[in-house]
């Protein structure tokens, strides 16, 4: 899968092929949705009241998934809701969880106020398992 000049590969444990189907057997789960604003690839998104997706900017809004492609307003966007993702340019610290920042970007810097939500865990410096956890109020 080629996304914004970066090659991303969705991989299942024990598999060498891309897996785009979703079911309860541990495969990556993706949804084809409509963007409610311009969204870049690899942004944490949330659902909007009109059924479209928006960049998740934090607060108490629960994350829906991670955009796998860029989209303009009303464009088609593929959202990973759970699964494995590899990106060669990542450099994750495998001892820390992954959150998202106020721009919807993945980060390992935990919020210090408001709400925090772990959305992924690094399996290596370049591979994560995207698995949204409960949002918790910090203070």
C-alpha cells in the first residue's frame, strides 16, 4: 500500500501478505468511510454526528481509528480500527505506549492534562499494533 510517498504494510502475525479483510480471527480491521474535512494519512480520527470522520484533536472524544490514506472533504478514507502497521521511517521506543496529539498524530509523549488514550503499542521500532484503549481523564 503506497500512502503519501511512504510505503506502509499491514501484516498479520505469521503472514507475509497484505491483509485487508476484517473479522474476529485477529486480522486487521479496516473501514471505508467519508472524510468530514481534509485529513492526512496516519492521523487518529473520530466519528462525527453526520457519520463522517474528523481528525481527533483530543479531549474526551474517543478515537475511531487511524487514517491509512489522505482525503479531502467528502473524499473516501480508509480507517484502520485495529491491526498491525509497519512504517519504515518510524523510530518507536518499544518500552512506551503510543498516544495521539492535538493534531491527531501518533506520539509517545503522554498528555499531562485533560484526557489520555493509548491507541497503539510498538512491536518494534518500525511496527505497531493499533488497538484503541479506554480514554481516561488525567485531572
